[in-house]
């Protein structure tokens, strides 16, 4: 299992470097997705399925759609010129391989590591990660949760103010 | 067995709400002001301005009503004690001055109305939560909150290139600082296994008495985490190696916001640093004073040299605020009861003199002088006697001349450092403050003794009713100036009341 950690970290660092060095913006966006998937692999190794799913859903899903959309809006003409690229096919294959690996390791239950505290391994298996996180969010961490909601609201106001044409 | 709802019952929540009443008041008023945008007529009126003043006033009232209590709310995430009371009042005063100063600027520069005031209120809220926060999660969240409001307010002058540029710079650098902060928090959590600052404190005092062999690796992790955490906080305090955003952001933002950043943000960052320093840094992990010592000297020296060379008054104030942060840090390095209360006293003095100086910058800015250039200040002393005289007092106070609050603050802070044996540091600080006096007094001499050459530059607004104030300057600004002036002199002449206040609030740090 320790090898997996190194494999995932190698992929993550490699793809993060490629994001910066690639000239085609679409390719670097794809590399960014690869990076997110590799990071989701860490969460699987750490037995945190909920975080892994959130990582893929939110980052690789929602945020990347936004990034790709922005790229499309910025230079539509440039992208046509290097449309099909072996690079991109390669990344796509790599991403799906990692995805399958993650699902496989999740189903085969990851490493048997003992969590400390009141939540023993058996308990987590019984009720699931997601429920524990949800219950903690609304009991112990209710105040940070509420503050985070106000923070996001203020951030939306800021985005609106900067995007507004005139007052 | 596992049952969270019995572990965290509703009864505890009620107590928690009591501990955040001042914050709740600010949130409610921030939302009311924001919702005025729905109604065009209301939002164009002066209602947002008055509502935000009322909100801040109510919050101060609640802080005073609750003062003396020690409440720990929301399962230790947030607390309320005398230490918080002191800083709440400082922050609320800083916010009040900002709102009072804003009215003129809003009218003269035609900025959009209601969101501005509600963003200031949200900024105050973020600072109050930051000061009251007791856990690493809350520290990170509230610093992010504070930063986001500060970015928005910095870039608020739309169409002004400097403002947008400043906001972008601040945003990019600030994101880096936040990354450092959260990375440091992760290391601290990994080393100790606690998020609550008091739990970490207890854990550290436990292992420093107990067997260190078992916890051998903790120290390394903790030291790395604390250094990274210090980077994140030092950015907000604008200490030397992390100061790069300060001059640009201060210059680009509209002047009330500059004042808000110079007083509010800095005080809040110092408050949380003081608490974290007392609880975690001061237990013997490594000697952090050696790092802080160098940072303090570099901030003072760099700030003063750069201020000397800058011709723009807002940039000058920005550099001087870096230098002031260095002086304030000396109080924390000096440490102990005396040093901490000195730091608190200095921070209180600092907001009055800085807010006052910025209020006067706004007055001159409004008089169509557009005089951010110091050379344009020549000869002002005879045309606006009262304003120029109070500007001189604020500048003398910043320089640390006796009979002003700045002197008492410096005296207090430096004597605590002498007590702890940092003689070399004190000598350098004294040399620095003598050096700093030069560029403060240069402005004063410029105002009262205009050189022949610059006397040609006449005021464009000649026909205005020159008395104490002229042009479009309103009573609110003068009120701010007068309040700041009274407190600056009062804290210099009769500081005992304020020293007692600071002492009382520092007491509660020890009573965990």
C-alpha cells in the first residue's frame, strides 16, 4: 500500500508541473483534472471515501467545467488549431485508469488502519463516513459552518460588485 | 456508544449564543443594510450610513453589558472574556471611525452606496470573530473572511486602475499567506491532535512535565507548523518580509478603507497573534523570540527608511504602519504581564492616532487639493489652523513625542523589553524612533514653514469659507478628528485609566 502513496504523489506532482508548463490551455486543464484525481487517491488510501468523492465531484466536476468554459471564452480560435492531441488522449486514459483504481481500492476496503478516538474502525464501517461528517458539522462545528456560509455570501457580493458594469 | 446529539445538546447552544451577541448584532445590521439595496430610494438616501452607526453603537452597548463575564460558547470554538472585550471595543471604534469618515468620500467620489457599508460591517464581524476564536478552524475561517472583505473594499473604486491593481495584488499575495496559515495549522494539528487552542496549551504543558521521550517527534512538527502559522499572521500584521502588499493596497484603496485596514485589520491580527503566542508559542518548543526579534528590527528599520523616501502621504503612512507594527511586536517579545498590557495599550493608542491622521488626509483630499503629495501640504498651517494643528499632534504622537499617547505606548512597550533583558533591541528601537521623527516632523515643518518655491502652489478652492473647515467637509469628519485628538492627548497625559483597562483584560489571559 505504501507504493500506492508514491505512485499517486508522483502523478500529482508530475501533472501539477505539466499544468504550468503546457502551452495549450486545454491540455493543462486536463492535467489539472489528473492532479485532482491523484489527490482523490490519497483520500482513498486514508480511508476517507466521502472526501474522495467530494474531491472528484467538486473539483474535477464543477470547478473544471468552469475553467474549461473560461478557456473557451478567452481564445476560441486558438483551440481549433490544436484540437486532437495525443497528449490529451493519454491523459484521458490515465484519468480513467486512476478512477478505476480508486473504485477498486475503495471496494477492497483500503488499508486496515486503526483510527483513534471514539470512532473506531468498526463504527465507521457501520454508520459510514458521510453521516459522521454531517453530524459533526451540525453539532460540534456548527459555528464554523455558519461563519463559512456568511463568508461565501460576502464573496458572492464581491464577485457581483466586480462584475457589475456600472453602479 | 456513539450518540452525538446527546454529547452536544441544545442547552450548550444557548450559552454559546450568549457569547456571540455583539457579533450577532453586527450580522443583523449588515444584512439589513444590504437589503436596502432592493429599494432604490432607500439605498440612495443616507439610511445605510445611519443604520451602520446604530449597529456599531448597539454592539458596543452589548459588549459593555457582557463585560466581566467569561463565556465559552459553541463547544469551545469561540469565547468571550475581558481580553475580547478590550479588542472588541478597539475594533468597533475603528469601524465607527471608518463609517464616519466614509460619508464624505462616498458623496464626493460617487461610490455605490449600501453594499459598501454592509461590507464594512461584515469586515468588523470578521475581526470580532477572529479575536474571539479559540480554535484553529475558527482562526483560519475568520482570517479568510476578513481578507475577502478587505480585498473587496480595496478594489471598491471602480474604474480606478490603481484601486483594481491594488486589490488584485492584495488578493494574490493574501491567498499565498492563507495557504501558509492553513498549512501551519495542519502541522500543529498533526503534532498535537487538538484544534482548540486551550487544549493544545494543556497538551503542551502536560508533555513538558511528563516524559518527553514518548513525544520526541512532536517538537519538530510543532516548530514547523508554528513558523508557517507565523508567516500567515505576519502577513496580516504587515511585518517586514511579508509587507509587500501594504504600500500598494494602502495607496490604491479609498482613504477610509486605508484607515480601516491600518487600524482594524492590524489590531485584529495582533490580537489573535497575542493569544496564540501566549497559548502555544511561549511553551518551550523553540525560542521564537529569536525570530520575532529579527522581524521587529527589520520591520522598524525598513518601514522608516522607506517612509523617508516616499513623497505620497498615503504611502508614507503605509510604511510608517509597518514600522509601528515593529514597535508593537516589541511588547510581545518583551512578554509577561507587563509586555502584553503594553501591547494592548499601544494598539489602543495606535488606532486613535492613525484614524485621526487619515481623517485629516481625507479632509485635505476633499478640498480639491488632491494633495496626496506631501509638497502640497506647504503653508496649510495658516489656512486651516485647527486641522493642521491636530495633524501635527497625530504625527508627533506617531513619532513618539512626550505628552502624546504614542510616547506612553512606546515607553510602556520598550520598558517591558528592558525588563526582559532585550537591551540591544531597545537601543535599535530608540534609534529608529528618532529616525522616524524626522519624516513626521518634515510634514509639520512643511505645513507651517512653506519654502519659497512651493508657496506658489495656491489652493484652488480659494473662495470657500475658510474657518476651521472649508469646502465639502462635513461635521462627521471633524467629529472623528476631535475624538481622536482628545484620546490621543488624554492617553498621553493621564494614561492610568487606559492602563488599568489593558491590565484587566490581560489578566483574563492567565485565567484559563
